[in-house]
């Protein structure tokens, strides 16, 4: 009887020892495997489907920063690489050099302006001839081989500016025009549209057209000169984003804000401040964010082999103080750096 219990005792001990060893081995294996699987994989280098370049007229212009913001939002959604590169200040020679450099880098698509017929059309055609599609934005080059245009109808924008002046004024109006450039196509179209809008109004007379080179300083200088030479001027039209700001500064210095009508372009923070004060009566607003956003989307469609419309116009309208604040803000509010 004792032998039986003795055998049972030793047998049970051996079994317990074996079970314990099995569990130890099992957990040791799980720890080993877990230590392998818990290791974070080395992140793969980010790759993009396409490489696009956006070349604006002026890199640090607040208007173009809104275009950039929209373009980068679309690029992020699509997983494409987008470079935003251009002249610090408007310079056609540098602009063209950057376009040629982007083409030499064999990017997948270029988004830019067609600022002048003589200089930009040959370069755009040369780029397209290398099988790199070009989209024009903000300013079209319709005689070039660009695939499409997206942006403001600049003639229409000038026309509605002229009609706003007609609606907002009474009596004899002597108008001076300050334009960003006498040679840039979109600026010419804005002047032509304005002229056509007021040409049948006998009480409205355009007495001067001056160039600001898209700077506040030169817009102010030209305004000062005009008021000295033509004191009868009681209205100004500025065709680029910075013109009305320069005009407003000088008009306030002359203490003529109550008797001078000013209409400008775009909604930079200073423009809005002058609009709220009443120094600027109205401004033509565009959709720069939408231009950038839709241009990148359109370029992605182009390189994927899809057809796109030759011309896509974004919304343009005249706003006054009572229309503030504008929405959606992404088209009008420049973020602080």
C-alpha cells in the first residue's frame, strides 16, 4: 500500500514539473515573439504621385499667399508634391527664368500666369512641347498651348468695378486709374473693362492712368502726383491688390476722404481697414484660395489623362462696408506668419 502511494507521489511530481516547464517555455516564447513584433517599423520615405510647381507673379504678396494656401490644401488631399516658387517682387525676367528651371527639372506640371503675350506665350509653348502641361491661373495666355485657365474673368472684374462707381456716385466724377502694370494682360483687361463700363456716362471722365508696379509706395507716389496735377480728381480706381491702399494713404493725408471715391481690388487686411473706415468705398473681390485649390485638382486630372475645360472662371463681385465680414474666410483672410 505504501509503495503505491509512493509511486503516485513521485509520478505526480514529475507531471507537475513537466507542466510547469511547458508553461515556462510557452511564456518565454511569447515574450520573445512580442519583443519582435513590438518593435516599430522604420518609417518609409514619403513618396508623392506627382510633382507640381506653382509660380506666382510675386512670392510674398498676400493675395498670392491665399492662392498658395488653397493649392497646398489640394496637394495634401491628393498626395502630390507642390513647390511654391517665384520672384520676391514682380519681375518678368525672373518669372520666366523660374519657369524654364522648373521645366528643366522635368516636373509633372506647372501652374503660372500668362502675364504678357510676347514673353510668356513662347515660354509656355516651349514647356508644353516638352510634354509638361501648363495651367494658367489668375491671368490667362489664351493664344498659348496652355491646357486650361482657372481664375477671374479680368475684363468682367473691371467692368463691374466701373458699374459700381456709376451706381455709388452722383454729379461730375473725374477718375484717375492706378494700375499695377501697364503691360500685364490681366491689368490691361481690368482697365479696359472699367473704361467700357463708364464710357457712355457723360458725367464720368477718366483724366489719368498711372502705373504702380504693384507696390504701395509707387501707388501712393502716383496718387500724390495726380492730385497735385489734377486737383479736380474726386475718384480713384486701383486695379491691383496694393493700389487702393497706397491711394487711400495719400487721400487721407490730403484730408480728402469725404469727397473722394476709391474702389480697389482684393481684400488685404489694410484694404478691409480702409473699407471699414469709409476711406475706400468698394473693392472687387476674387477667390484666390479657390483658384489655387482647383488649379492643383485640375492639374492632377490633366496628368491622369482626363479632359478639363479650357476656361474656368472663379467668382468675382464688388463688396462694400455693409458686406463685411466676408465668408468663406479662406478666400479673404491672410493668416499671420
